[in-house]
């Protein structure tokens, strides 16, 4: 997956968890929690959905790396290099 694919995958996961959120205009470098309403349970759901869809295990110590879309893309890029983008149903 490319960086763009990863950003799209995270946006798709956010829409699965919080379907009323507008993800189209999300800034890559601003913290997600400052741009949309995500509580800690929503964030954990994002991590769990990454594991479910892509088999990616994110250690709790690394959660801070997923604070922004750019951080997600940077952190997940080597882990998802051989994966295809999964779109939610």
C-alpha cells in the first residue's frame, strides 16, 4: 500500500467507527482528535480494526505514532507494504 492508500484506509476505518464524521477535509498533520470527535474507545476501535482488516499489531507504546494521518501513514507504511487496500462493505 502507498502512503495515500494508508491514509484512505484509516479514513475508511474512521467512517466505520464514526459514520457521521466528515473525513474528506482532514489535515494530514493535525492531531485527529483535534479535527474530529474521537474518544479513547474510538481510537482503540481504530487500532482493533487495523488488526482485523490488515493483521497489524500496534503495541500500546506506539499509539502516539497514530495521532495524525501522516503519522499513521509513516508508521504503517512498512507494515502494510505488501497489503492491498481493503474497503469496508
